[in-house]
C-alpha cells in the first residue's frame, strides 16, 4: 500500500482545526486507502448493513466510542448522515471523525445539513505530479496516458476496460444513489463530450441536440458532475466586460486517463503531451489553493492565459503551461497585463526545474514540483 504522505499531512492539519473532516473524491481515487493509512484509527465501512444498524443511535454509538479517531467510509449510506456528523461535532469534540463521500455535502439530497462551521473539507485528487516518485516504475508518460487513479496508474497497459467499468459504476453508485437523476444516456453523453473537449470553453447550448435534453437539464447535469469532482469548471477572470470574456466557463475533465479514453488515445503523440500537461498543472493549483481561487482568462481578441490564480488581497498570477520552456510567449501575458497591470506571470514547463526569472520575457518559469515555491517568490516581488 502506497502511503500518500501529502494527503495524510492535510488530514492531520484539518483535524487540528475541526473534529469533523469531510473527505471527498471520485470513485477509486484512494479515499479508503488513505483512511486506512492514518495512524490509530477505528475504521467503519458504512456500506455494511450490520455497521449501519450500529450507527442508527448516534449518541449511543459515540458515547461507547469515547474518544479517538473514527473513519466513517461511504457515510452517505446512512439514513441521516448529516445528523450523525452534527451530533459528533457539537457534543463529542474528543472524537475526530473522517467521513468520506463522493460529493460536497450541499449537493446531495441525502444531506439535510451542510455542517457549516462544524467541519473542514478536503478533496482528494488523482495522483499529483509531485507524488509520482511514490509509485515505483511509473513515469510522467504513464501518468499522462493512464491517469492518476492509483490502480490505473500502475497498469502496464492502457486500462480501457477499467475506464468503461468506472463510468458504469459512477452512474449507478454515485449519481443514482445521491442525486437520482433520470436519462442515463444523456448524462453520460454529456460527460463524454466534456471529457473529449476538456480544456475548452463550454457552451451547453451546443450539446442540447446531441444529448437530446434541454439546456436547463444540461446545466443540472453539469452541476452534478462538478459537485462529484468529475469535472472542474473554471470561471473567467474578468473586470472589463467590454474587452474580456465574462460569462463562458472552461471545463476540464478530472483525470488525464479519462480524457485519453474519451478521445481514443491509447498511445500519446508528441502534440498530446502539452495538452495533458495543462491538466496536471490545474490539479496542482486546485490542490494547493482550492477551486474558488483558479480561473481562466480570455479577451475578445482571443488572447488567452491558461489559468489565473486569484486570492483575496493578493495580485493575480497568470499561469501558462508549456511542455517545453518557451523562447517567448509574451503577447498573451502582455495582453492580460494591459488590462490587469498588477498581474504577475508564471510559466510552468515540464522541462524546467527550480524557479528562475526569465528577464527577457518578464516572467518566472518553474517545474511543476516547485510550483508552490515559485508562487511564494512571485508574492514577494
């Protein structure tokens, strides 16, 4: 079992702030493995009917447990999971609970209380670039092609059947149990389209004919996909409506392997790698700063920047993702800084290492493993 120390440290940090931690992540991303790798924990699988019966009396169960660390895996299988977690947070602060699920609390009808102010949230991502060294024999090419779900990542061949089985299980177990949507074919068709067009501007009206449902229905479906972590929806960064795109989001698939599966890529061509590299950079930004801090940028003359990191009280950081360190990409940075002169510029390249200033281009370039250091450097400028 590979211990993902990065995420173990995040769990420990969250538990120091709140006694209840809500751990989300897509199916097979490793939530159970992470939970079991924590020290001194009592593990409860809420999918087992016998365990659900034990948890029907929250106060009695928690009083008997006393204190310590409790894992409630697949907690949404309880009749009223938010009641159990609320009682634990309010009346049993000596019990540290990690509860796992596939969506945010507020998105599912199964949760009647979002536990605002009582918990911390943590989203587990597919294996990040900086975690690759934990997986012996796995290189960057394999991560791009197979994706970051641990079992898929370790496969010596492209795990096509596993991708197809995952899609079926996602619909049957996550979507139907939590949201009870109808029209399976339309929902999965939208997901397939979004994976195929990952990283592009998303106009749902263009999908209504192919999916044979209304724009409103597609909007609901997109919300479910976002809340279950299967797509990342990036809003545009804009302060000048007459000159910038202000409404149309970009949508990214959650995993490079599923993007390759949807596009029919079994082997990667040189031109595919830079496109998939962009997804890895996005994962790292989201893992570091959360989805509310990451945007895309495009003006009406079609200049664009891959990502904009926007944090409260800090200047925005324009981020470009490149497979190779570029000689010059100044026009996009220049166009953005014409409208946002306070912006700072960062290039994340697969062949770069420690952060360094490109004085001719006017940006900092860095390898992905040093992304956090590069951003700290930009903040100090």
